[in-house]
């Protein structure tokens, strides 16, 4: 790529010289003092991009050439999709032509382009200049169009595309919105665009609320990776016929949770029929303590998950789960962290230290729910209690704060 067809307002055309200087700054921060032919304003932009590379690589993954930097902005990174989530979504699109609207810096666009014909659309020329550079860094190509998604006719946006991916802006006025009516483009416009395509995906923030009317015909799933919920995705139309989605039981009008572990997706959908197991102790903490994946909690499926595995919530739905058997958990073993309970005591600092000293152990894992205790500070206090690693799970059961000492399985 010798000349970028989208000109940045400060950098101008993204030339090979700019690429080389950004790569130098990204790989050698000490090179800021090196002489170059750029203006101070251009240099400041490059230095800022270079400072974001650690986060950019976590989000975009590795470039085709490890020496290449990703062209990013702070705001753009906030709305960029994690590369594992992007790859999963792209796998649902098959080889159909896809239009990625509000494509931003291109994290989703790259994944779509790697599997087939893709067009990316955004209104911001500065952003598109970086998007094109990121496609180059990823070793793939896609058509880019500078258009206003809120005004342009659907036929001009889509061209030959059959499927839609859209990421409405939830920070257009500088504030983060969770109401679908405050997105840009509006939800009404998003629905118009969905109606113009055979199927696709709408990327939403995990906390975005949709009414029952707005959710008609959609399957809503919450996706996590690396312990964090990355997004809520609304799936509609022919895309729901994807083989993997069908096998996992994702259907219109329902919710699910997906977690990606070691690059492999695992899904939980609420069982619709059949006998549910009953392994939950009537009260207190049982033999096992369970923390559902963050995607299950974000999807509002914690109590459903508890029933499905024969557990109950300790305290409220935001607490840990407990059960006396793990047999029913096996289909969703990747959707939760589990530990065997050794002892349950009151959450008292001195009592906890006595318990761990008696076992010549220290808490190498501390999980806290429903309490303002600082796990890091508590871990420092108890580090000297012994050498054997155990777990410490702290939560609330009614008015009582309990501490469960655990061993991993």
C-alpha cells in the first residue's frame, strides 16, 4: 500500500514513511528523540498511537508482520471488538458478503474480511485512514466507504452484501448510554437496516437494554473472554441458521451466554424442557461452591444456570452458587469456576488467619461477592500463614458475611 485514499486531518496520507516511523516508535520508545521529516503535530499523533500498542495488541491480536503497529485512537479502542470475539462472530457469517457498518478502526472488519467479501462503512475519514492501515497490517483487504449510516439509502450502504454487522455508537455525545433509543444510528434506523438484509449481527454494550418489543426476532447473547464480558450481540435472520448456533440451541426470542476459553467458544442457553436436577443444599454452603462465568451473570441467567446444575444461589442472585454434586454441571463445565469447600467460617480477619495457619496455607485465590473487602490487601495479610495454596471465597448469605476455604479440583 503506497498511498492511503483516506487522508487524516493531521497526518495527511498514511505513507510508507509514516508506517515506518510509527513502527519505530512502537518497538523502540527511546526513538522519540530521533530526527524525522514530520511536523510536531504529526509526531505527537504518532507518539500517542505508539503509547497505545500494548492495549491495541490485546484487542487486535498479532499483526501479520510482528513489527507492524496497529493504527488506533483511545476512543476507537474503547469500542473495538476483541479479536477472539470478532473471529467467533465472523464464523457465524459463512461465506456470504457482509457489510460492516460503523466499522471504526476495523477489529470486526478484519475478521469478516478474512473469511470472505466484506465492505466497511464509516462516516469519519480520519478513522477510515487508520482502518485501511489496519487491514494492511492484518494482511487482508476490504472495500471501505465513507458514508453516513444514519442518512444513506440502505441499497447504497449494502451494495451486494447479504448480511449486516453494525456497531451503533453509544458514546456519540461523550456519555455512555445503555438505552437503545439513545444509540447512533437510532434503534429505529438499525431495524430499518436489519429489514434490508437477510440476517446479521448488532453489536451492543453488555448493559444495553432492549424492550420486549425491540427484542422480537432477535437472539441476544453475551460474550466473554479472558474473564471479562466484551459485548452483547443481537443475532437475527438467516444468521441464526448457522450450524454452531443451531447446535448450541440459540433461538430467536431467547438469551444465552458464551465464553471463549483458549480460543474455543462454549455456550449456555436456558433449558426449555426436561427434569432439572436437585443437588442444592437447603441452606448454607454445600460441598461445592460455584462462580458462573461473567457472561451468564450479564445475561441475567444466573438463577437459570443454578437450576440447570442443581445448585442454589447463596444469598441473592449476585452471590456464589452452591451444590452437593457436580454431575449436572458437566455440560457447562467451561462456564463456571468451581472449588471444593473445606470449611466455612465467619469472615473475621483473625479467625481467617488462624484457619489458614492451622493448615499451613495461604489464599492464592480470593473471590469476593457482596462485600467491600479488598482481595489484594487481604492476600498480603495472609501470605505468611503458610506455603500450601488454598482458595478463599467471601460472600453474603442474608445479613451474614461468610468465608469458604476451598481446594481446587
